[in-house]
C-alpha cells in the first residue's frame, strides 16, 4: 500500500465538513498483474453512489509540468483500471487551490483536462474546505 | 532542452535503417507557459507528412507501473499540446521490445492504450530495428 499523500487527513476533514461520509480508504483494485489503491471513496448519506478520490499534492520544488504529467498519467491509468474492472464509479483528482490556480490554468493543462475528461475537486488547505467540483 | 533518452541515437539509426529520414530533432512546442521538446520528427522521402516520436526507455530499477503512468502522462499532455496548437501530426511513443512485451501487456496498460488511443512504435535495441507500429 503506497504512502498517503500529505493532504490525506486534511482532505478527509474537508469532505466531512462538506457533508460527505468517508466510506472507504485506500480502495484496492487489481488487474491481477498490478495493484492500485485509490485514496478515498466518499458518499452522501442515503445515497449508495461511491465517488472515488485520488489526492494529489504538488511539490513546489518539483517541475510543475512533470508533476502535471505524472498526476494526469496516474489519473488516466487508474481510470483505465476502473474501466477494465467494469466499475462505474466516477474518479476525481483532488488538488489544492494553489495547484488549480497555477499549473492547471496553463493552456496545455486545460486542453488535456478537456481532451481526457479529467474530473477535478479542488480543496483549500488553509480553510480545509472543498471549494470546487469540475467535471 | 531536456536530456535525451539513452535510446535516442539507437532509435534514430533504427528509423534510418527502416527507410525513414530524421527530419527534425527536439521538436520545440509551447503554449506560451510551458515548453516541450518532442524527440524526433521523421518522414518518408517525397512525403511531407511529419511523424512525431517520443522515445521512452523504461528503467528496470523503477516501479514499472509508475514508469507506465509517467510515460502515458507525458504522451497525453504532449498530445494535448499538439491539439492546443492545432497541429495534426501523429505522435508515437517509441518503446523497446522488452517494455512492450512486459508492462504494456498487462490488462490495465492495454485498457489505457485503447481508451486513450495511444500510438506505439516498438524498437529492438539489440538489432536496432523497428519491429512494430501500433495505432
């Protein structure tokens, strides 16, 4: 099981504050060759729909373009895993406001998000609040 | 300009051996915020069509799933750059036979390649030959 993102607990608190239930953590999936663990499965009370959340803090010391490519690569491969397993749950990439307002606003990032249909949920690490859903 | 992949010169020789002309190297593109350099632009004699090639050696010491996600992330973001710039040239990911026969054959990889429409060209580093085009 991989290390949790440094925002893991904070993002959980933000979802709970927004009325979500943390139904699952480190959601395990496998194609019988490789294993992945998606950070969270959340749902609304009285609603069975599970929404999957992969949390991605961006290290400001790394190349932002490399971090973007790596996050997008992880997202699309995780989504391919869901597709292979014929699971219908939507997958969201959870990113901090600074990342959303930064690298995710450059033209190539916006183009990739549209082309690939990437779903985003944006959290504010300072206020511990979910501020935006996209997709 | 990023460091060339360790297979760069070998792959150039393989394309030339297969009758291609190396028309460009380190093909520069930008969305005015970030810059990318695609390894090669190749074409056939008497054919203007430029085919773009990004070469990806997979380090056997790294996690193969991480390497796969990273390569796919780079490919789809580079393709988004082409899309943003309204360039029609096809982009291929050039990978060695061992990588193609290995991590690219696991179910989640095959699913991602189909879902994302990733184009591959496979080279044999030992014989320095292009052995397969996919997509």
